């Protein structure tokens, strides 16, 4: 069976996902697109896909079996609720939503529906290097994980569109999710330190250092720098009781010439995580074909949202902000 998919939001990542859904992956076809910028939607719609005037029209269409949400974070809540009301499996780019209240609403709707329909776009969980790192930690041969260092550097961010809150409520969610997944536990508290600002970021609060205290007492320190100029640089290192497990810098061809011995640095997330995005969609397509979802869930999106909210509070108070979660509904135990 071929899954017929509608894509909402046809900007940077929407176009990249349309490319993989039409040119890379099998068992799927894009039958609809929608964007508040109708001209953009029409210009990137693949052959045969209908351009819907609104996201709601796309979600309600009989020609759409599953929905991919790539619009801006604040519009995810209404679009997710409409997908759940229609009983359609949905892949939602991170962040799931932008407030705790919205996350609880989406979770309540999915729980009332009775089974999972939502997969959140935390693609690092599908990256082969992160999967190997997790396998080492889970094997337990290095003892318990005590500390994790997560480095998240972007060459640049869109000027004017990326605000001072976004390192904490848009970018940090990836590090919050991968920390929970790697260490297998929830975040208990969040602190934020703001070092000397990079002159490249204008008024932006950049870089930021976020400390996550996990329930076991393990500590995660996250560096978020969004204007490093040299490329996209994602690193991680877990300190365990008897050893260190590190995420390798991405293997790339080593070039030797008159400038020295060097390896190329990925330009952005599209390049670094190209295979992870393909894999997250393979798994989404397989589950959506069965009318359900696997992988990162609404619960995981809710957890990351709570960390983002706590980080925003912590930057104001300068102290440690607690994270307290509701009881985990049974549909999120896998
Ligand atoms: N997983 C990742 O690594 C990753 C990487 C980049 C972006 N993202 C996420 O993907 C989402 C989109 O990011 P982007 O970089 O493509 O942004 P973008 O600004 O390039 O594109 C967003 C598109 O959504 C459209 N849009 C906004 N609100 C809409 C609505 N209510 N209905 C329909 N269309 C709407 C905009 O017109 C725009 O075309 C964001 O949530 C972002 O955080 C995730």
C-alpha cells in the first residue's frame, strides 16, 4: 500500500522532506501541500499534488492518509489537534508545541483517541552514531552515566526570524530529548548561564550554557551557539563510572593539500542528519500505514517543552528551575 501524505509548511525543512518523500523513500506519495504562503506551496508542490488553501482542508481531505507538519512551532497545536480529530497519523517537526498547556491538550486528545498517532521530529534518535552511543551506555560495561556534554553549534540562524528565546525554546529541545533518550531518564531541574555574547549575534543571547539535572543526579551540560560561522557542529560525550563514550565527529573524506590535512564540516542539519531524517521517515511511514505511530512521542515532545519552559524561567531568575511532569499515560509506554 502507498501512503498518501499531505505536507503543511513548505519552507526549508518542508521542502527537504518533500524531496525525501518523493525522491528517496518508497511506499509513500505526496498528494497535497499547504502553506500560508500559497505561492511558495504552489511553487514546490510535486507533480500531481493538490495545493490546499488551508492546513485544515489538507487534513480533512480524503486524498490524505497521513500528515507531515513543517510549519512554525506556534501553529503545530491546532494542526496536531485537527489530525488527531481526523484520526490521521501525523509526523510533526519539533518543537511539538510551544507551551506546556498546548502539550497537555495534544496529549489529552491523543489519549482520548486511544492510541498513538503522533511522531515528533527528534531525528537524532535515528542517527546511526547516536544509536551506537546509546547501545554502549545501555550495555552497562562502562558503569552508570554520570555526566553528558552536548554541543550544538549552528553556522548562523535566519536574521530577524530567530529571537533570543529560540536557543531555549526551539534549539534546546533537540539536546533535551537526546539527553533523556541516551540516559533513559527525565529531567528534574534546569539552570542557564549566559557567557560573554558573540558579537556576531547582534542582540541575540548567544551562546548559552544550559545545565540539566536528571532525576538520578546525573548532570548534562549543553552548549548552544548559533553563530559560529564555520559550520554545523554536533558533539556529545558521556562520562560513565569507568569510561567515556563519545559521539564521533562525522566521518568524512580526509583532504591533504597545500592548506593542510582536513575534513569538511557539514554546512547545516540537512547534511549532517540526512540519513537520520530518511530513517525517521521510513519508520513513520511503516507505522502510519498501520494507522499508528512509533518513535519520539507526544510524551517526549511534552518533556522537551517542559525543559524549554524551565530554561526560559531560569534565564530570568538566574536559579535552578524544577521540571515536574504529569503521570505518564499508558499509551506512551512501549
Ligand atoms: N528536526 C530538525 O532538525 C529541524 C530543522 C529545521 C527546522 N525544524 C522545525 O521545522 C519547522 C519549520 O522550520 P523551517 O526551518 O522549515 O522554517 P521556514 O520558515 O523555512 O518554513 C516554515 C513554513 O511554514 C509556513 N507556515 C507557517 N505557519 C503556517 C501555518 N499556520 N500553516 C501553514 N503553513 C505555515 C511558512 O509560511 C513557511 O513557508 C519549525 O518547527 C522548526 O523548528 C526542525
